């Protein structure tokens, strides 16, 4: 029996679990196209990865479908939260210092569903008020999870 830390070679019908969080790009243009959603490919394991791809293909084959969809808990939570309070024609006011995946969701994916995001600079609490309109259904900000590790002054922002 192999050591539990060793990688076992998959037998016929099995696929390895790819434990990775980053991928190699051909060059800067290739990376820019992937991150800009102009080209499909692996860019970040929470968005897509070879292990999830195998799962999606196998689920589609089992069900006779043309494709499958598997995603992580955080992504599904974000999508479900947005759909709980937003519909086509609504807006979200969001701080602009977001984790990249959240920014892509707000800037590139939600507009396809008719939900637009007004981004604001959270370092000035008055910017929150300026971003809110009659169509605003939510105000979104990340604390510490954003790239700058910024913590907004919620008390001032909500006055």
C-alpha cells in the first residue's frame, strides 16, 4: 500500500486530483486574454481547473447533456446572494478594491444578467452615498479580503 502522501497513478477510468492554485501562461498576451475572458483556459483554480473540468464532462456524459457545471461554495454563494435581492434592471453599489474574481463577476458577468454595478472608492465615505440610486438593491464591500487589506469605515459610510 503506498504512503498516503504519495500520488497514485490513476487506473483506467480514474482521473487524478490536480492540487494547484496557479497555471503557466504562454506569454503576457495569453494571460491578459484569459483574465479578460477573451479566451478560455485555466487562470485560477476557484474559477476552473482540470479536476472540475473532468467532473463536468463526466456529469454531462452521464446525463446525456452537452455540458456540465461544477463550482465551489464561495462562487455559488455569491451568485445565489445576488439573485436573492437583484434582478434585471437592478444595481449594486460596490467598493472598487475587490478580490479579482468578485470584480470580474460584478463587472463582466452580472451585466449579462441585466444587473449593473456602480463602483466607488471606499476610502471616502461620501462615495458610498453617491453610488446609491433608486435602483440599488445592495451595497457591497470586502473587509480585509481585498487586495489592499483595507477596512472601510462602515459607521461613516452608512450615515
